[in-house]
């Protein structure tokens, strides 16, 4: 009994000794050598959460094997280091591991040998994302790392190596997340040439003037996007020869020459070399075996006067070395947009690729914010909004919301968002019933998910129904609601104590919307009415179809033949002049100040480059027109009411909406 107690005390003591000896972050960094060129060897994999294959296929096919191979290989040599980025993949792998494997991984993280960089659910795009989407996807990733690994799981550095350009706002968000630095892979090729020649590849990004120095972020541009030097790829995807006794001397000197050439573009005696590419390290032993040999041989050459020192490192350790160098860095305040990889290769096509996917991602993000808010207000314990949050975390990926993925991958993204939205709808429905239980008895709740198609089965079939509108903003809101309906006349009352009558108008749905192949709806009209909402609160409206409705002659609506004279619509603040021939906005008159503002509104298209010889095809990534000539799209105006809609031939439907009482105009278009 006494011996067992002594063993327990000894085990606890050893465990506490291990905890106190743990070092991660800057404490785990090698110091390098003065008066030598220090090569920071960064072993990494870039794992897209969807692109050519779905996120599930990538995990099953490669990522599971990559992480397992890396973890087991790191355990064999305490000098080895590796970085990982995409929490969406790592959390999935983690959930499949035994307790023993998890303990091994914690040791690697605590010792700074396995380091998480950026830490978001994905490596998000910076051009087509919304800041809320970026913050949410970073939050779920960083929260999981903190809950699982504590302080040693907290990334210190951002790692945006593959997105197609970089925004100042992204840098500002990273700075506010307490990151110490950021490393980029892709910048405009001419900008990179200039920075190389002036040794300004590393800089201080002054990302937010209103925040001042708090938003200043050290930023480095990697020398070779994120790829290894030519001839030194040891992955199963590569055909470079492995290192042997016969070739090691030649290969080591070749590596040194590459590093010395790279060093010409940077200010300090520390440079970074990235070893890895997309989905590399399925065979981690092969990578580390060759790099162990290369590092050892390069360092052995110091005895004959070679001033090069190589070692395994991380972006965090590289940043630490740069900080200790005490250099003065150039500053920058603008974006790294647009990105171009060469002449006539501007990657701006993805700004508009798959617009419906971009819309659905935005719409889903709004649903997530409302879902979280309602769940919190109603104190529901079993609500599932994390499924939608994770799906949105994936879609922020730089081959997700950008629209640069394959079709079946886009469909999978949409399916994941749909599943998350469905679970959030259940949670929101439950929350609404709880929050409104004292005010009214609610019937079955129905969410209209296809209002962008002017389609809602419930409002089309029911003659009497309630509309519940929620304002998630912290201030009152006055706006308008548009609902697809089949009838021509409706009465609307706001369900307050006074049951106030609400004015409304029924307008025809444009033929171009009705004929959309995805649409399966009986609705031919839209019911439009104004609403007034309290801050973070609800308004309920009762709507009833009028069976004996007779249209009035003075409702202010008319169909227009073509060509016609210029048309006008107005409210209390504006008068809009619409060109009678083209149907395009021509002039805005500010009624209260009698100021006339001429407007030239036009729609054009370019012919895309098909791609031949050295020219890049215009497509999902790049916008590359064949000629400078832009061709106009225009036709005629066909309808005017309090709400004006104008149609511009079969390829383009343009709409201008001017609501009563408002101080703004809404302009939108449908292409295709």
C-alpha cells in the first residue's frame, strides 16, 4: 500500500515536471546564428476545404492520411516541426483518434513541434467575403484550438498563402485578433518584382487609420508563393529524386544557391523556405527523411567555411527572428488587389463567379446571426446553430465563396448550407414561439426560402396568414416587405392593440422571373407593403385575400408601350426620370432642394478570351476580355407603378425601386 502511494506521487510529480517544462510559441524557437544566413525550413501542407473535390472527399482521400502520417513522424525526432492551418480538417481528424494519440498530439503542441497557424475553420478569401463571415469562421476555429490545447494552441501568425489577393480589412481583422504578423503567398507579379528589387518584401501594414497603431501588422510576402525550391519536392505527387550519398553534395549546394538568391530580396540574415504544397505529406517519413539529411549536410559544411545555417522552423519562429533583428520596415496602407500572376492574367473573374452561391452564403450568414440572437434571447439550450456556422466556415474558403470550385463541389457547399439553415430554422421557430407566447397564439411557422425567385408556397396557397418580421438591429427600422401571391387584392393589418390598417400594392412579377427554370410557383404577383419594426423586436401582420376585390383606377400603376416618352416615378424626396426608349435611369431630381442630377446608366458586356498560346482564358478565376470594346445591352421599359420595374432584353432584367417615404433608391439586376 505504501509503495502504491509512492508510485502515484511519483507519477504526478513527473507529470507536473512535464507541464512546467512545456514550451511553445516563441519559447520553442531556435535562435539561429549571427553572421550566417539562417534558413527557416517550414514544413507544411495546404489543404483546401473543397475545390476539385468536396471537403469530405478530400478528407477521406488524403487529409486523414496526411495528419496521421505527420503526427507519427514528428514523434520520432524532437527537432522536427510542422504547421497546420485548416481547423475544419484537424477537428474532424481529432474526433476519430484514441485518447493515447490525443495525448501525443498535445505533447507535440506543447513542445512547439506541431504549431497551428491562422487557426480558422478555413483559409478564407478576402475579396468576396463579408467581415462577419471572416470573424465567425475564425472564431469557431480559434475557440476549438483554445478549448483543446489551451495557450499553446493559440496561433500568433496569419497564413494567407493561396487567396487571390489580400485586403487591408483582412489585415485589420487579424491585428484586432491579436496576431503578431501575417504572411502572404500571392501578390501582383509587378509589385513583387518591385519589392524584390527594393528589399521591401516585408513591411508594416497600416491596415486601419481609425484604429491607428493597434491595427498595424507586420506582413511578409513569401518568396515562392508557398512552394518548395525547384528540385526539392519529396512528396508522392512529385518526381524529384531523393537525397543519397551520391547526390547529396550537389543537391545541398544547389539548395544553398537557391537560398542565397532568395536572400538578395530580404533585409535580414533570416529567410524562409516553404517545403510543401497542396495536400502534401501523405508520406511524411519521406519528406522528413530527406530534409533531415539535407539540413544535417548543409550545417556540416560550416566546418569548411560555408556561412549557411539550416533548421526546422515555423512562421512564428521566423517572425520572432525578424523582430530580434531590430530592422526598420517600410509601411503600406492599401490593398494587395487586384492580383495578377502575369501579363493579361488579372484574377478578377472570381469577383462575380457563381453569383447565386455568393448570394446564398451571404443570406445564410444573416440567418446565422439572427439564429444566434434569437437562441440567446429565448435561452434555448438544445438549439443547433453550430452546423450552419461550420458550413459557413467552409464556404468562406478561397475556393468556395469565390466560385472557383467544380460544379459538384459547389452543389455540396449548397447542400451543407441548406442543412445548417434547416436546423437554424427549427431553432428560430422554437425561439419565436417562446418570445411571442405572451402576445399571440401562433399557428404553424413557415420560412420562405425562395423569395429570391419570388416563390413561397405558403403565401401562394393560403387566403389568410400572418407574417412575422424580426429586426435584429439595435435601432428601429422602417422598410418594405415583398411577398409572392396569386391574388390581386389583399387587406393588411398590423397586429397591435389598435390593429392598424397598412397600405399595400400588388404588382406583377416580371416575366423573366416567372420563366426561370428553377422556379415552380403559382405566384404571378408581389404584395408590397411598408413595415415598422422596433429594435431587436418583432412586428406581426395579418394578411387576408379579398375575394370581392375591384381594382381602382387611381392606384398609380400603368403598363407602358414602347417606345414612349420619358417616364417618371417619385416619392416625397426624389423624382426619377427614366429614358422612355432604353428604360434606363436618366436623371434624379432632389425635390426638397430642386437639384437635378444627370445620370447615365448603362449595361455592357465583354467577349472573353478563349485562351490560346500564352493568353489565359477568361473564366472563373481571371477576367480577360478579347478586346477593349464593350458591347451594350438595352431594350425598353414595360411597367411603372409606385414601384418601377424596367426590363432590358432577354439576357438582363434591371429593376429600379423607389418606395414611398424613403430617402434611397434600390437598383438591382438579373443576368442570364
